[in-house]
């Protein structure tokens, strides 16, 4: 699939803007990583130690332009600095551990919700006005409206605390050593069920609503009428002719929802003490670990832009008419 130079230009401008803002915002915040480290040292904060900390965190006295140049050089070499809370670990090391868990959690929730939402939306459109549609469509609106924190706390209290069907939190049993075996993998999936179910209602509601609206417009097309006239089965016409051609708005909506998905994952990870980027951002904010906050915001921006770029590439596969336009 090809992507037009104009679209690539849009991504390049968005990335450049994110880099500039990511450089400016931490410098506008009160305090600094140096202040936090000096506070931890207490009476041991000699002038020599303070100067060494300043040099380690790049808090040197130089013009803002040269600081920005050093910052860009650091990005080019994947040098995002050193974490305050987890010193002497680097920001790349801290975010590297957390990213894997968030990617696993968000990817699982999106795939599960996409499958459920698309099927529910297609059936609702096929049986528009029927009992199934009158139940599922209003329920989808309710799922979209409920804040993630309410879903997370309710799920945690009901299924983990009261019924004790699932673990209360974390990504796996802390008594297990990480290993690629059935016990550890099973523990990972068991601990991910409640966080995934917490992220899913909003996504399912969005996918169902978008799919239903798109499917209704597609069902009036001539090729759907022709499929029915050929005597094809309802499932073949519904999914082979209707749902396949109604998927484009769903993918567009997925790209637009990525910010909300990351926001929901932050709340979910905090509630379930899940060691992903959301919990890392929360702990870094409390510790005023600006290098980690700065690196994570840039990482989430890159993830959002990358996912939108991937959706652009998939457009041509879903709708061949867009292959040249994309």
C-alpha cells in the first residue's frame, strides 16, 4: 500500500510539534529532577554532588536553543536521560519494561472489543428495529457513557474482592519467576482478564454504534441486493457483502479512539496495579520524575501516530477504491 506524500507530511509535522512540546512543557513545570534528587540526598547534598547531578540530568546553564539541540541528539540515539525514582536506571530501561505490558493489555482489549463490537453492530443493522437491536444499541450507548474509573472499580470490587474469581491486581503471581511455561503464561492471562474487561465496554460500544450506522447504509447498495437475489445465505450476505464493506468507518473510529484507549489504560493500570505505562506515569508524577514523564508522553505520541499510519495502510486492503487515494 502507498501513502501519499501529503499524509506523510502531516505525520512529520505532528511528530515535530510533539517533540517541541515535549521539550518545553517539563521546563515550564515547577521544580526539576535536580531538586528532587537533592531533596533525597538531604545533608549529603554537597556542592560537588549537586553539580554532578546537574550534569547527569542535563540541567546545565546554557541557552535554550543548545538544550534543544542536545535533546534532539539524545532522541536520535535513544538517550532519554536517567530516571529520578529508579536512579540509576535510564528512562529507556524503565519504559521498556512497562511498554510490553501496556501493549499486551491494549492489543488484547482492542482485538476482543473489535470482534465483539463488529459482530453486534452487523447483526443490529441486519435486524434493525428488532428485539436484538432495541436491546444492544441502547446498551452500547450506556457502555460508552460510563467512565473507565467506574468500570474498573466496580469490576475490581465485584469479581476480585467479593466473588474472588480473579486476582486482585498486578500482571502475574509475584510468587512465580518469569518464564515461558504454562504456569507463568496462565498467570499472565488470568491477571489480564479484569483489566481487559474494564477497557472493553467503551470500545465495544463505540465499535457497535459505528458498525451499525455504516452497515445500514451499505445494506441499501446494489451488490447487497444482488447477493440476496442470488439466494446466498444470510451470513454470507451479512458479513461477506455487508460487513466487509462497512468496516472502513470502524477503522477510522479506531484511529480516532486511540487517545481515549491510552487514557483508559492509565486508569485501569492504576486501579489494578498493572505494571504498564499508566502505572509508571502515575508513580513518576508523584515522584516528579520528569525524564520518565517526558519520555512516556513522547512514546504515547509515537504510538498514536504509528497506529494511525498503520490504519492508513489497511484502508486500501479494506476498500480497494482508496488504494490510489491513500
